[in-house]
């Protein structure tokens, strides 16, 4: 076990984690970021990001994350490659055991482990991610203006994204394995009434196809009742079958909702001194910019809590004390 007790340890290195690192580093808290399985988070597997403020012409996802990491490092953030295997939040300082066996201790912990989009499990999905395959209509819909797209799923998220894409794409085909939707009635009514949205019932995606440039140009689909195979010409395939928050590590120690997302007040968890930011506690917005904003909040709250040293910390009192 390390003899050092760090003021702040951050688990996760996406927009939430790196923004938290930047703010805590500039507050001279010498944060340590444990980078996790996918350093940089989901943006490292995207291509052009056009809705990040300040980049008029867009920025490539991997470049944006590299810049954020370099900025946090410039102000004194330390980085550690590896995964957290276990945490003990029952005593202070908190202890974290890495997959290497190394044990770390922290006075404050910021959780920014994100959420993973559920995928179909097709060989082509990851290969074509960012080349026509996407898990976020808000992020990537603009690239498919006046082009045909498909969206896979039958819940509220799928129909919300279908309605959003219908404002941009030439046509949206919703592909659903069953002949009834799981989505709420109001969402069903909106989607079914939209002339730019059609439904392929009892249909499963067998494979996503690409042209000679490596960009999506079709989906091979199968009728789940007859087994018949068909090809649907589309320029984009949006997978909207849900997300899995990366919270298994904290089961039994932190409050979670029925979907597994961490329950927070602002960014504070039920354990004093433990904060959560980004997709790990946000099942609604799931944007890089909202994750970064939550990372800022977590850093500021952690700084205030460490400064006050009061286990009965309340956000309003802290804000007043630091005004």
C-alpha cells in the first residue's frame, strides 16, 4: 500500500474526469487520474465533433481528448494507467485497489467512469463506428442531413432519436425486432405520425455494410418470423438500445437507480466526500459538454469539502463560506 494519501483521486479520463482534473489541479490539489479501460472515453472512438464550443470547424474526438489531457497534465495532474478492481468507501481515507494489486488512498473521490452504449454485437459495428455507425443522434445527426438513415431500437430513446433525426435526414427507418414498441404512448404517437419515419417490424440487423471508401451504405436485415434476408440502403445506422453505466464497482456502497446510474444531489453521492460526474450519473443528456460541466462541479464541490473538512458538508453552506 502506498503511504501517501492523495487529496483527490479521479476514476475515469473522459470529458468529466479530465475537466475535474483540470479544476482540482489548478486548485493545487494534485489530483491523480486513473485512466481506465478506455483512456479518453467514448470520444476517442468518434471522428469529427462539431458541437464542442470554441471549435468553429469542428475537432476530431481523439484530438479533443488529447488536448484536454495535456491541459490537465500541464497544471499538475498525474495519470495512472490501469483499472480499479475494488474500492472501500466505508472508512477514511477511501482505499482503491488496482488490477495490478497496488492500493491507493484518497481523501476525496471523483467517479467519472461513464456509461457504455449497448451494441448489437456485429463484427462491423466497431469497424464502422464514426464511418456511419453511431450511438448518439444528437452528436452525429448533422452529418446525415438529407441522407437516409436507420435507427435500431424500440424504446423511448430510439424514438426520441428517430424524431430528432427526421428533422435532418431525408428519411428515417426504425428497425425493431418485435411488432410492438416498448416506448411510451406519447413517443409512439409522435413517431408514427411523422411522415419521414417508417418502421420495419419483426426485423433484426444481420450486418452493416460499407462502400469501397469504408463508409456505411446499407444494412443487411433479417425478418425474425420468416427468416427472409433483405438489404436496406442507408448512409447511417444509429444504435439506440440503451446504455450500461459503469457502476458495478460501487454496488452496495453507493446509491443507484433502477438502471444502475449513480444517484446524486448535484454531483454528490450518498457517501460524503465521494462525487460523481458525467454519464455515470446522467441517463438523460449524455453529452461531452454536460459531462465536462459536471466534472467542473465535482471538482469545485470536492475542493470546498476538503477545505471545510466537515463530514456534514452541505452545498449551500459551502457556497456561502467560499463566497
